[in-house]
């Protein structure tokens, strides 16, 4: 008898496309538990955040590994006034590139800003369940 593992339907952020690969599904399931995963190339060891299924350098397969840094600094940002359809209710909003001490960068929304963002300001990695299927990571100030 073959046991079917139950797969939860999960989406990243405001996306409406299904998680199409087991790799991406695993990433989303970890995210739902408030764990961020990156990927590491099984051949050359290059790390990718957000994770990529295949290495950009040597095209080998990459595996998901935990990413444990949570504190970053604001590197760059853009204020989005004219949002895509799924995000119009959120506009204007801030999309920021945060840089972790390791040098890895992550692009995400800042959702709790009370004043204008400033390059160099500290950011903290956060998670948000938008509804029971949609999960995302974000920056908190
Ligand atoms: Zn590689």
C-alpha cells in the first residue's frame, strides 16, 4: 500500500500561482513554520537566498538548507505607489532590500514603517500568514 502524503496548498505572498515543484513546496512549508530556507549547490557549494533549485553558477542541483540570520540592514528600497492588481489595497508600500551580516540580501516588503525608511536602518526578518494558504516573509523595523 502506498501512503499518500498530504500536501498543503500553499502560496508565496500574494501570488495566485500554485507551488509547482516539490522543492518550492518544501520552501513554503518551512515558511509556514516561520523558518526561512536558502539553497546550497550540491556541487560547488554556492548559496542562494531566496533558494534556487539549480545553481546559477554551475547548473547543478541545489538543496534546501536552513537560513538562520534574522537581523539585517536596509540596503535599498523603493516606495510603490502604483501596485499590481493583487496589491492595490496595500499601496503605497515599501519594498526593501535588506543585507544580512553574511552579505546575503533579501527583497521583501516593510510592513510596519511609521516614518520614511533610511538606508542603513536595522531590519528584522518577519513572517506573515496572509490567510491560511498564503505565507510570506517580510521586513520589520
Ligand atoms: Zn554550483
